[in-house]
C-alpha cells in the first residue's frame, strides 16, 4: 500500500466509549490524529464492577457525539477516511453491538470498507504505532479482562503462549481491594495502600512459580488474602497496607517468573533477533512495581522494554484504528456487513481454550 491510510476506529467492548482517527504512512509509521475516550467509571463504580446493560446504554447515548468529535479534531473529513475499524470482540455483547451497528451504518453510508477488529489485536499492535516495534516481539497484556503472553509474528499472526487459568490480574486487584474495603477500581487503590506497607509482615505464595506452562493464576492468592484479612478483623489501616503490599509483591514475582521464562523461550526460538521487544499493555501496566520488574527482567534477558503511554495501554479507539490500518496495509480483506460480535474471541484460535482466554467484561 503506497499511500497514506486514514482509519476511523471505534471501541465499545467494555466500559470505555472511544473514537479515533489514525494515519498510517506507506513506510509503516503511524500517527494519531485524534483519540477521544469517554470512561464510564463513574457509572459503574457504585456497583464495584461493569454492569453490561448500563455500559451498552451509555455507548448508545455517547458514541455518535464522540465520532463527530474525533473526526473534527483529526481535521479529516469523513470522505477522506479509507475504512471504518470497529471492535467486534471479545467483550460485552451489548456494547459490541452498539459499535458494530454504528460502524456498519457509516461504512454503508460512505461506501468505505468495514473492518471488524479483535480488541486483543488492538492491544498487541499498539507498540508498532507508538514505537515502530519490528516483528517478532512479545506482548504481556494485563488488564481487567485479560492476562496473556502473546507472541506477535505479524499482522493476523499470533501465538498465545500463556493465559490466566482463573482471574485476570486487574480483576484480582479489584477483588482484593474490595475484600479489604478499598475503592473500585482496585488496582490504583491497592498500589497506593501498598506504599506504606511493611514488607516483613505477611508472606503470600507466588502463583505458578517455575511452572513450565506460561500460564497465570491469581484466585488462590486472593483467597489467601481473604483468609488473612478474616484472621485480623477488624482491619486496621496498617494491616490493609501490609496485605496490599504482600499481594502486590506476590503477583509481581509471579509475573517476573513467567516473563523470564517467556523471554528465554523467545530467545531460543529466534536466536538471530537482536534486542527484541517486550511490550506491556492493559491498565495494570500503570503499576510501578510491576513495570519496574518487567523492565528489570527485560534488561537481564537483553530485551528492549516498551511501555506505551498509559492512555494507549488502557482501552482506546486509536489502537483499533491502527489495527485496521495494519490489516488494510497487509492486504487483508474487509469484513462482511453481517459480521457478528463475539463475546469470546481468542487471538490465537489454535490453542486450547482456558477459562480466562479471550474473555472480556469479567470485572464485575
Ligand atoms: O485495560 P483497563 O483500563 O480496562 C479493562 O480491562 O477494560 O484495565 C483496568 C484494570 C482494572 O482492573 C484496574 O484495577 C487495573 O487495570 N489497574 C491497576 C492499576 N491501575 C489500573 N492494577 C494495578 N495497579 C495499578 N496502578
Ligand atoms: Zn483492553
């Protein structure tokens, strides 16, 4: 494809309504021309998780306005858009339907190609937009709905090396926060509380340590925290901080252990690739202890650690537009207009299904 591509992206798979316009130059570099995200956090926080019906209704009410804003801010008239890229899964069905119907209407009215995008592909390819990362590379996706290690070999060419066998990591942070009486979303609350924790007070097991599969498990840890919290009820603020630190330390060690194993596997498989990238994506990437560990493990293994800006690690439509641009540039076909949303949609259809695999909207 030897011309600039302008793609309109829409994202409505969970609790962010988002629209964006991205440009991809023929050489493969990308630029975000607009990136509008409306978080529904306030809508769901009282419920301690995402309520699917409320999410879908809010997408309906706000998406049109956000699209108009994204087009205007990008300075790109609709006529100059090359395709409409829409998240078609995995995610909450109601929300996905809102995005798909809206994207389809725009595609039909303008005669532009319509591209159904896997939300996970959006996360996986973001580092090419932000950092021009070359294939092959590894992505650790840690969000409220997913915890996966994915090998990215090319557009539409992924291998899932590991996934959670129970809770997603963000979900584990949220549930742990809830049982300790902290606010939703729990990740930032646990991290804040952990800052004043005493590292010597509680010790929790490190899940999956040295397990030859590259999978994750966090629900046992959450249960262990619950047990300790019950043993120390009523909870003093210091005990909460100590438990938060113990939980965060354990998950960080588990991630470090899994990632070191994945990097070794990558190095053995691609011995000729110099300083390959380890990319982190998802809201949990905001956690400083986790970031520091990933950076250290990447340094030790001779990998280049890439953490896109936080607003592109969490859910957004620029990543969906970008995945659409990459697909179009690679000559992949547009989607049919009767494309159905998929609540579960693994990036790598060849691997055996696991409980946490290809799942979204599991935060509630
Ligand atoms: O990617 P994301 O914004 O949204 C979805 O998964 O849809 O991720 C949100 C998750 C929540 O579970 C939240 O608790 C977690 O990311 N999170 C964190 C931190 N900030 C957000 N977890 C740990 N530490 C943080 N600082
Ligand atoms: Zn996401």
